[in-house]
C-alpha cells in the first residue's frame, strides 16, 4: 500500500489526463459511432474531462439537428439505386414525407423535368425527401421541399459510367441490328461513335413488344450526368455555378468515403447510411479488362462536360477527406458497420419482415421491387391523408 501514496495517485491521475487528451477524439468518435451518445452524456456529467470535446464538433456539428429534408438528384448508373434505397429507408425510419415521381417509364424516367402534379404529394404540402431521376432545377427546392433542404447528387467516372450505361441500354444489340452482324464490345462502341445518329434512329424501329428498348433512346446522349443536374452548355463556369446549389456529391468510385462524409453532413447515425450494393451488372473480371485507348478517348470526348463535373466533385471530396483529421478511423468504423449490416441481412435468425424493410436485395431483378414496395406504402399514406383533407373540408 506504500505505492499508493499521494504523489503516486497524482501521477496516475496526470497520466490518465494525458492519455485522454491524446486519444480524446477517438473516444468521442467511438461513442458516437456505436450510438452511445446518451451514455457519454451521462458519464460526462459525472466525469468532467469526458464532457463533449471541441474536436468532435469539427467533424460533425452536434448542435445541428440531423438533416430531415433531402433532395437527391438520382443520376443514372452512378450507384444511384443503392443510394436511393439508403435514403428511402432513412425516410421511412424518420417518417419523412417522401414524394415519388409517379411517372414510371419502365424505370427510365430520365430526362423528365420534375413536375409537381406528377409527384405523390398533397397539394400545398411540402416534401421532406425526393430521390428520383429528375432534371435538377434550383427552383424546385424552394417550391417543393421543406425548408433547409440538403441537396445532393452522385457522379461516376465518365468511362465507367458510359460502359455501365452502354451495357444497360443494349446499344451493342442496336448496333448489331444496324449492321446485321455480331461484333465484339469494343468494335460495337467504335461503330456507335462513328454512326451515332443512325444508332439512335435504330431505337425508333423497335416495335411495341420491344418497348423497353425504345425508351432507351433517351439515355443515349452525351453528358448524361451533367444533364441530370440541369447543365445545358457544360462549360466549366456553368458546372461550378450549378454545383454551388449542391451540398454534396457522392463519388461512386469512392462510395464508402462519400458515405463517411455524407453521414457527418447529415449529422445522422452510421446505421442511416450503411448500404448493400445494388444493380451490379458488370462482373469484376469485366471491370479489370483493359480499355482500348482510342475508345477511352472517344468516351471522354463524348462526355467532356461530365469529365469536368467528375473532376470537380472528386476534388471537393478529396478536400473534405484531407481536412478531416480522423478520416481513416471513421472509414474503418464505417466498414465495420457495413459488415454488421450485411450479416444482419443474411442472418437466418433475423425475421424476414425486418429484412424486407431494411435490406434492399442485391439481385438486379429485385432492386425495383424494393422501391416499389416503399412507394406503395407511401401511396397508401398519401391516400389516407387526401381522404382526411377531403372529409375535413
Ligand atoms: N455502392 C456502390 N459503389 C459503387 N458502385 C456501385 C455501388 N452500388 C452500385 N454500383 C454500380 O452502379 C451501377 C448501377 O448504377 P445505378 O443504380 O445508378 O443504375 S440505374 O441508373 O439505377 O439503372 C452498377 O454499375 P455496373 O455494374 O458497372 O453496371 C453498379 O455496379
């Protein structure tokens, strides 16, 4: 007991204080991410040096309430099905007023301008969440969204984006319909760029029973990503100007990194932004295949405005990551949570009803059904709201 004299106790106390000062942030991060905010608050009132640290505020301003009004401009082929599912689960969880675009052209709504009358909403009531394929116009934020809406979009490298879209839109089979013979992927892309208008016209030769292909003509346009943002000329100045209307742009090839930053911007929990990768069509082997340089060049020229947009959004994300003092830790914790979420979605002990409401299916054929179920639920809510309004007038 000689060891526990007053001096040694003081030394131990100073040592603990130093350790806390050194690892202060990590403790905060851990408490926040594992959802022990309340526990920490109570502990903080008992132990003064565990009070909310200022360093935490730099990462997520805890004085700010979680964001409950979001508009996501769903940009085709940028991981947008995955992101939309995450946002819809978030919307359901916090009972947000979700407004869906009710025009459903075989899931190919792009490039329709958003119209109030085509949204599932009560006249004169604002939306808390829109996450559909729409051409963005800042006016709709003012007009349709509840106040202080968080405006976001997603972007993908133009080459990856083009190849994903090319496969989805079955342009290769349109090319083959034109030239009356089968060619490989790269040759078909060369013919596509050389005879762009003829290939577009091929879509008008599809008959009604092939209608899904007919609508795909609208996807075969240059700069699809910037067009979704409502960018017309695609100059750098115009892109920067439009990007100023956005609070955040998710970069598909840095999806996890984007989710870490997004979580902090929305000030929500990590469980609110975990995801299951959906709508994957290209296999890993296909993704690793070397793209012929002439094709890469042609794709980038075809999508020059999208390349500018991608570079700016990517740089902005990089800057956010760089100014984040504890990014690696936050990313590690996020990935850990992703694993927990995935095992919950695949665990036989978790009731199917729970899985159906929080786990979007990974299979391409099932991805639409998940959204349709949420849409149907929201339509029922809307219907009863409309009837209540009718009965009260
Ligand atoms: N989390 C995440 N991170 C990165 N990439 C992802 C993610 N989720 C989906 N994907 C890839 O995005 C492609 C599908 O995009 P969308 O869902 O936007 O397509 S769609 O417009 O709704 O049809 C599709 O690309 P391809 O497989 O190359 O076609 C998916 O693999």
